[in-house]
C-alpha cells in the first residue's frame, strides 16, 4: 500500500458512513482501519450473540466502504491478540501522518488508543461524535452548578433544543411526560396476536461469522441458531419501518409489561442498530413523531419512545463521560456478594429469572423492564457487587456498549452511584413482578410471602434490603412509604426475614 496520510480509526460501534471521522476522507491518500480482536470478547465473557453482532456488522461495513472504492485495512479475528497490539503494529508499518477517530464508546478503549499514539508519536485527532444530539461540552454545561442531575430536566432541555414533540414552544399535548399512561400490564389472556418483528436472515457474511464464533468461542455462553438482527444500515432502516408500522402504537401502554416466552412484545429491537451507529437517532425520532402527527400512534406511546432516545440515551452518555473513570468504582451501598452462578445458565426455580436469563442467553436480548426489574432487581436485593453486575450486562446483550450500559446498570439498576442516575433505589418485592407479568403463575414461590418454604426470594430479599440499609434510606424522602411499611414489622418478623435471606444467599438458588 502506498503511504497513508491519515489513518481513520473505525471502531465496532462506529459503523456510520456519515461519521465525523469519515466526512473529509481523501480516497487517494487516506485509509480506514478496523480490527476484530478476541480480547474484546474475553475481557468480559461475551455471549456468542454479542460477538456475532459486532463482528458481522463490522464486516458488512467493511464491504460498504470497499464498494465506495476506499482503502480499508481490516484485521480479522486471530491476527492480533489485543486492540492495542494490532493498532501499534500497523502504525509502525504504515507510519501515517495522523490518526483520526471519533470518541470511542468506552473510556478504557479511548485511553488505550491515546497511549499507543503517544508512544509512537503519531498525532491523534479525536472528533466529537455527531451521532449524538448532545455533545460532552453541552452536557457539562447542563451539569454545571447542579447539586443533582435529573434526567427529566435534561430531557425537557433536549426537547426545547431539538423541537421534537414541541408546538409553539410548549410540549405537545400540554405536558412533558406521559409516563403514567405507559404502565399497563396484560390481563390473564396475555398480549394476544401481534405481527412478529421483521427478521433478517443471515447472509453469507453473517453465516461465515456465525461459524467462526461457534468454533472459536465455543465455550462462551449463548447460542446463534436464532440470530436474525439487522446488521447493515439498510436492514436497520427496515427494522425501524417495521416497528413504526406494527408496534409503536401499543409500545407506550405495554412498555413495562412482561410475559413468559414473549421476548419482543411491542418493543422496537432497534437499540443494537443504534448503538453500533447503523441507525441515526434523528431518523428514529422523526419517524416516531411523524407517526403521531399522521394519527398512526397516540402521543403517550410516541412520547414514551422519544423519552428513551432523546432523554435516557443522551443522558446516560452524558453521565458516563462526565464522571468516568471514577464512576466505574462506585459502590454506594457497599454490595460485595458474587453474581449467582445461574446468571450464566438460567438454571433456577424462579420462573421470572429462568425465563429472562434463558431468553437473554438464547437471543442476546431482554427489554428494559426485564433488565431493570428482574435480573437487575434480584442482583440489587441479593447484594451483588455492582461492578460484577455491570460486567455481566456488558457481556450478554447485543446492544451493550459501555457508555450506555454502565450508567444504566451500576447507576439506575444497582444504585451503585448513590443517586446520580436515579433518585432512589429501584427496589420492589415479588408483587411487582406478579403485577406486571405472568411469571408468578405456576412458580413454586409465592410473591406474597417473605418467609417459609414458599417465600418468594424477591420478597424476602426486598424486606432484608430495607432492613440492612434502613439508616441510609431514611435520608431519602422517596423511600418514606416503603420504610413506613417496614416499621410495621416486629422484631420476630425482622429476625425471621434476616435468617431466611441468609439462607437464600447461601444456597444461591440453584436448581436442585
């Protein structure tokens, strides 16, 4: 290859032809550099689906670049053990005048690139990631002087700044948030018949990747028999159209609902495509808003969906870059239990956890309430070290990139940040799961019981959590109602709950 003026780094979650790193690409003098490395799949023990998602999307993106006639230097799995090693070797070989990239999605990866460039004295230009609607500087400006960072206020600013769901400077429908309309559950008949989400049959490239993953990462958890994710920009756009047409209208009402062996319900299946940058959030927001203005979806449903993208998604990225790397070490509730073994197998007698974990390992997917109020809730109540929970979430889901996964897990789910992401711990007993799903039907445990052979582990651990952390929780006004209920327990009941919780943790709730 002739001398390279600039080497453009494209990471596995930056598969955007409109990327700021590529906007001034010179076909004659520049080259794109991409690398698959095993270390990215083993530093957390990634599921087969997550590995396949990233690798096949990267290889398809390589094809898209090559079709434009651009020079692409692409290192396939096995050529180098680590990302740093691969980059270092090619920088020594190519001696580019400059290294160009957009900000990585993981602090440690960004630091590794900076260290390699510094070591080899190659100038590094890091560009702002135009995929997002809020820059790091804009988020820092929002955060300056605030004692607390709350998503709701950030979300309102983003609505005003972008004009999404706004009318004459005011929120459409006269209110910012329709969350109270979006907490529906199914009756005893369940979700009923629905148009299933569009599937994307693996093409030759994806089939080759699946074979490679099954061979090279055979001991990793999960399966690939049902792999059907959108892995190109064209497929991602088709998935967006499918969601808008068939599921958006009911998404709002049932976004928190769960049902046995129903992984998709009315959810979009777009998070992986968006997090790998195959799909621009502006296009997603525009399509959702148009559906409301065209009368194809109610405002409450569209606002709930918009809030996830324009609110939560941008907010968690802001939190991540505002507080890293210290944020990763936070453990406000001093939780130190190991992650139960069944998180890697699904082998537990608790119906809810068995269903969600089995689904996660099979598909690399669970929707946000399954993550927050089943797997996340149990880990929080069990007292698992939040960093271990973070590593599990980063490993198992096809949409997991650290900037979005870490704040949602360590902060929102585990309250490890002490209240940055959420104003209170998201704790509930098994009665919440019973209300929002059919998981409790036929389960050997009773969500109404906290002690005894049929006691639901969620309910036992819920009361034990309140008992353990009562002094700290009393400082939080939003916990007052739960602590009033706790105060009704006498000393005998408290001791019985504590002893039963101790047994739950000791047995680890494995299937006999």
